[in-house]
């Protein structure tokens, strides 16, 4: 006999805390990470959120890059086009995923410094073409 017929309300899942961050698997940064995730049987592991009984201070805001991701993305895109590369071609040369190149170019996610170096090496341009702010006035350009 169902719960409704017994006069009980149906069981419902506990409401989700709107302040809690959503449980999302991390996006692989490189093609090697993507392949290792796709080859594993269980996929990426999610860590359970810690529950605290006391009220704590709100989390610190994420560190922001001093360079606007949209501006950096447009510079990456312009350099990629000057090198006559597609996003897929650049991703293959740099060892990254095409989706990540797209995110960088759209300014939705800033690349790490190491990823920026991979992109620079794959395009074959100086880092100052992508990030002129890294150019030092009193010394040689940053490699």
C-alpha cells in the first residue's frame, strides 16, 4: 500500500542549502587529465561538504587576476589567428583541450601562468604579445 493511501505524505528529499556551493566535478585542464578521467571506471570523486554547527566567517573571495580575462582572451584569439591556427590546432600543439581554449578566448576562465606559457609556445609569440603588462621597463622581457 502506498504512503498516500495510508494518509501519509510522500517522502521528500531534504531541502538543499542555497548558501552551499553546488557539487560540481572539476573540469580537466589538459588533454592528459581528460583522458585519465575518461579511462577510470568511477570518474572524478566528489568530496563531501563539511558541515559546521557553528557560524563561521564567510569564505574569502577568490583571488582575481590583475588582467581582465576578456581582454586576455581577445589577445589569445588574435595571436592564434595571426598564427593561422584553429582552436583545435592550438589545443593539440599546447596539449590542452579545445574547450579550455574556447573558455580562455571568451574570457569565461583565465588561464594559469603555466597554461599561458603553453599557449605562447604553441603559437610561437613572445609573452608580451599576450600580456603586455608582464613587460618590465627596467629589464629583459619575462620569458
